[in-house]
C-alpha cells in the first residue's frame, strides 16, 4: 500500500477532516495548506519525517510500523497453549513476528501449540493464528481459558474436545470459569 493512501485512511479513521488536520499541524508549527494534505494523500508529494510523525500523533497511530509497513507483524505469545493437559497463558509475554501474506487478515495474534491432543490437524510446536473474539459457536476450534489454563480445543456445550481420540474431553462444569480467547483462523 502506498504512503498517501494509508495517510488518508489513518486520517479518516481518526475522523479528522483535511481542514482540521491543517489547523492541528499549523498549531504544531508546520506551515501547511489544505492542498498540501491532498498532495500527500494522492502521492504527488510526501510529508517530511517530522510532519509524518506529527500526523501519526494527531491521528493516534499506536504502532507506526504496523500501520504503514508493507510487512505485517503479529504478537506471538511465548507461553504455548496446551493441546493436551493445559498451560497458563501469561498476558503480555510475547514477541513480534513478521507473517506471510497467506495468513488471514482476521488474525490478531499467534500462539504455539504444546502437546498432541489436537493431532492430526495441529502438531506440537506449530504456530497457529487466532482471531480475538469473546464467543465461539459450538464445534468451533479456538483458544480457551478454563480455570486459568489455556487450551487449544474444539468447543462443545458441555466440554472442550480434543481431535485426537487418545485424549478425554475436558468437562465444563457449572462452577468452572470458561472464557473464549479467540478462534483459530490459520
């Protein structure tokens, strides 16, 4: 994606008009006219690095690299999810990995599989991609937090199922705390 098009998308996502962006940049000491923004967004010219960073700040771009890079990066959590007996998934312990264009756009993060309960579809140490969502339809495969243990399983109304028949279902009892962390998308 070209820089101009992405600048336009970022500005529009922040719900800032071109005229308002001109005002905000001028307040920060940049001498900018409305046609300048148009030239930047159509690719006729490019902003200076300082103006670019100011636009990112004004539009509240949290991760400039992720937003403007041709490359795509996702969080890969360092604690694997269990395809077996359960692992604790720690918040915040991750590294950024570059992902191929074949990974679905809906993927929000990645985790590594630990265990063999989801064979043959998922193998030990495989990296899988997750779309973060709080609910999952019955029969869906996702990442679940059951009593603070993270699992890669298939959802059934009364239990979490393994694909490998050598593993028993994990019951979801009335007093258990079950949360859906996301759906496997790749």
